[in-house]
């Protein structure tokens, strides 16, 4: 084995990211939007492994691997190259099990890039210094995915603060299996609001005890990107309607820039029943019951 290569391979989870609420609070001179969002993670997600190797490579498997296979410059490889240049690391054989739909508002690409940074820091025994800044250069959601715990996200994504403790509620995630690129949604929102129409930040400090209390906290908050996303992709509206009508649903909302939507239930068993109820009524959607990951 070459010097600098560690013997063992490492595995990192890349969980789906959910914006429990997302307020657009302003816009910078460079066009990027200032956000206030409560970000949390689902138990379901992608998985990234890194093994010692002389060169950098990425192998893909899993149900959504084909959607990424044609991409010449995958965000995982970009993250790996950027960290290698900074940490003077060797190579690594990366493999990604792609369980999450792509371009779908649940941070799949960002979570994968964050998992690659974490895995390579472990593999190369590299210091984590400057990693958050490096993460931001890869995408606005990468810093919060690197942090990996429920957080308030501010700025354009770089300002991460701890969220109150959240309950381990049941979730159903649904994607209509249509990709929706983030820049288009922000641009559509700017057009719809004539460059203005900003919300106030809406952070809360109480720790909701259960799904009912969490839904009550979130009910007065929104995802400000929902109207723009639905204008671009009307197929999101029936997804939200199906979630809202499912038995036991406490709250249904879109995540990020869409098109994935989520609903909150009392626990995983209720979410399983709701998912089965939706599966019986709709075909052609990706429907995943899971749980909110809490510390
Ligand atoms: O950083 P990321 O690649 O996720 O962002 C994709 C695009 O979404 C940006 O190029 C920008 O057009 C838009 N965006 C934004 N404000 C943010 C995050 C993203 O306007 N806070």
C-alpha cells in the first residue's frame, strides 16, 4: 500500500434533506436568494463508500443510478477533486448507491457531495478545517448536508445554526419522477414576484413534542418556492393533494425547489399505511415512507 492510503474503506450516509419550511427573505446583488429554512433529514437516502486507490473514480448503482450515468461532471467527483487539491490526498475509489431521485429538492446531489467530503476526510485522515467554506463552493445546500443534523439555514445556505429538538415523526416522500432544476424555480419565483415579495424569517425556539405539535409550528410557515415550482410543473399539485388526503397526514409541503413533497405523520407505522393508501390510487410516482432522523 502506498504511503498516505489507509487500509479500510469507509461508508457515509447521504440522507434526503427536507426543508420543513423555506422562506425567501431577500435577494443578493448577484441574484442569489437569501433564505430562512428549517432543514432536517430523513432516515432514507443514498449511500457513499470510499476505498483506497491511486486515482479518483466513481461507480454508480441503485435505482436512480442511470439518471446520473450520463453526467460528465458529477458533483461527487467535483467534491472529491476539490478536497484532493486542498488536502493533497491521494485518489479514492468512490461508489454511490443512488436511492433518491435526482434534481428533486431533497438535496440528493448535495447530500452525496457532503458524504464524499466526510468519507474522504476519514479515508485520508484530512483535517476538517475550511471544509464548510469548500462545501459552499459546491452548492448552497452542501454546508447543511455536511452538518447533517436538524438546522436553521440562513444566508444563501452558509449560515447554519442548531434547530430545536424535533420529534422522530413518520414521513412519506413523493416525487412525480420529473426533474425540476433549482435555477429555473428561483428564476420563476423572481418573475412571479417582480423581484420582491420577500417573507420574514420565522425561526421558533420551542421543541415540538410530537407530530401534532410540529405540524402546528410549521402550519404558519411555508415553502415560498411552492407557487413557482407548481407554475413550472403542475404535476406537483396532485402530489400535495394526495399527501394531504392520506390517512393520518398532519401536514403536507414541498421540499426545497421541488418537485419532491413530504407529509408528516404520528409515526412510521402511520406513514407506512398512508404510503400504501397513496400507492393504491396513483401510479408512476416515487413514494417512500420513512422517518425524520433526529439526534
Ligand atoms: O447552489 P446551487 O447549485 O444549489 O444553486 C442552484 C441555483 O439556484 C443557483 O445558481 C441560483 O440560481 C439558485 N439559488 C438561489 N439562491 C440560493 C440557492 C440557489 O438563487 N440561496
